[in-house]
C-alpha cells in the first residue's frame, strides 16, 4: 500500500508519498507566491495554489511503486478563500497575515468585542482571520461578498478541488466562529462581529468522525490519483504539524519554525482557557478529546528572510551561518521581531507593533546584527511558551528552521528545555497522513499511530551557563518591548490604524 499527504503552506506546497510501512518514499515541492499588492495586504492566487498542488501530486504519484490508496490534505489556516456557487474563486485568497482590517480590529479591541469573543471561542482574534476579512469586505468590496457562495480556508479550497464538496474542518472553524466548549457555531459570535449575514457562506462543518470523501473524476484527471480513493480533510497545518511531531497527548509541546513561529501545547479541555488572559488561540486538535492551545506569531521565516536580505544575504541558512559567527552578547545589539505589517497577535495583540534594532554602535558587525535577529526571533518563542503557562519537559521542533543545528541549540538554551527534532522532512504532511490513517481505519487511534510512525532524529540539551546569560537578555527583551509600546501607539495615530481602515 502507498498513500499521499498534501501540505500547502504559505510559500511552499509539499506532497509526500508514503510506503506501507509509513516511511517517506518521495517528496515533491512547489513554490507559491504570497502577493502584496499594497502595504498591509497579503494575498494568493487560488488557482495557482491548486495548479502547484496538482503538479506536485502528479510527480509523486508517478514516482510511487504502486497507485496510492488514500490522500490526506492540510494547509495554512485562517484568511478568506472565497468561491462562487460553481466553486470558482471570486478573487485572490486573503491570507492569515493580511493587515487590511487593522482599523476595524482595533475598534473591536476598544469596544470589548475581542475580549467577549475570546470568552466564547478561546481565541484572540487578529486581522487575518475570516471574520475581520469579511467585515472589511462588506464595507469596501461588497460586490465580492455578493458573488461569493462559500467561505473556505486553504485546506478547504484543496478539499473542494479534490472532491467537489465544500467543507470546513472543526480546527479551522474554531477561531473565529465556534463555541469551543460546545463545538458548534455560535450565534453570539456572529452578532458580535456584525456578520449575521455571513452565516450562509459557511460550508458543512466536518468533525473528527466526518473527514472522508471520495476523489472526484475531475481531480483524477488533474492529479493522476486513482479514481474514487478516499480524500481525508485533516486539521489545518499547525494542528497537523503537532500531530506529525507526536504531540497527541495532554501536556506535549511543540514549535513550528515556519512562516509563522507557532508554539503549541496539547490540552484535554478548552473550558478553562475562557477565563484566562485573552491571548493565543484555542482550536480542536483533530485528536478526539484534545485541543491545541497555540501562539502563532505574525512573522517567522519571512522575518528571518527579511533579515538575511537586509544584510545582503540570499537565504536564511546564510543568515544562520553569519549569526553563528557573532559574539555571545551580540555586541549589545538587540532586535524586537515584530516586522509584520499586520503587527503582532501572539503572545500579545497589537496591530501597530513594529520591529526594531537597537544598541547599534561602531563595534557592531554584520554578524552581531544577524545574531541579534535570530536571537530576537527565539525570544519570541520563549515569550509564547511563557504565555501558555504550561510546564512541558520537552519541546519538539519542526518546520524548515529545525534544519539549522545552530538555531535548535539556541532555542534549547533560550527556553531552557531539551528540544527534539522529528526524522520526517515534512512534519505537517506526516500529521495529515496520520489523520488519514486513523480516519480510514488503517490505524486504531492517534496514540498508536504516533508511537508507530513518529521518529526522532536528534535531541539537544540546553547549556545551563548560556541559559543564565540568555535569561538576563530575555528580561531585557521584555523591558525593551514595553519601552517601545508608546512609539507603536504614535505610529497607529499617524497611519490611521486607530480609526477606519482605508480601502
């Protein structure tokens, strides 16, 4: 038996073929473009994403020793992937890191809407979530909302193309429309957002027992997959990556080092979160009876690539190599990693948050700036782990950043925990595949499946001496952030973020 898993990230589509023993047999990648037509906006051509998925799938199918028996799909979360009644895009997808609705969300912050919503859905909502995007479109692009029939996410879009059925997984519905305790659509949330009209855009909600639909004839022609095989709608990428890293039981922790830095803790209940400080998001994990408390930052890998280009480098690996040559104290250079034009959403919410380099002097070299950028990103991971109020004994790392030995050592030292690296090259695809195996009865449950198929390739213990120095710099990191908040407020006033957003 062979099988496939699709993981469509923000900038890269990954398709993985697995053998009967669960080992990776072949992997295909396709790049996808995140479009930024105006400052603060982040979009994607939906047809181009599907073309990339179909092409990579055909390549993997051709390389497998026998036809696959199932395909599971996951993808980037949030945003708004709108289609008409025939399943055609009504415009570009608006992505999770889009900031056009910043003024609207700031208003929800001031009038208490966001806190009230958190007490129902357990998630602090941000500018790139579908409720904010839809509310913005209703005001600034009403024609598109009138032409749209279904609100999808990336995974739902690919599921529609593969099966012809519009659907949304519970994990993606959790924020912003789900009563997280009852796991049903919340009338009160739609009222809070002024989106009662949008209820009809929501497709069928798929829970853990309703993930499987047959591949359509049209998709067979496009992808080369065998006709009628099961298509499994897996939870979205941060959940799939947690599952793929083996975090399927209460208390397990992982961080995805991808376009976002998403630090996540597995829980067996969601009710207690509703009385906590309103930060982070809470979503159904996809493992029955479990939830994911996640703190996904607004930037991660894109921030590191920005840092690389700033220093005249062409890759993040080049940035890491330069950073490793920097001094332990970065020659006093410090970096606040809030470079997304949409601000920050975890572990705090502020659409006006902005990054900064400070402490520069004639003694500062390029390597010190590089090290400060990487260290600042790593401090954000510790910050998110602290906000989770969990006390894990191990942090599993996945995503492209986990391939850097330097960064994984630094993360261990900064967070003060042993870190583990899964053996899979594509952890999100592995999580989707495990979901497919359980959903189709090929594995009895997630605990058994993870124990059988998730392997660790490397571990790294923290260095206590380095950790003590980094503890002091983390405290300094928090102080610097507080000192910058008044500057961010001035920026909001000057940019119009404190009022309505410009169309």
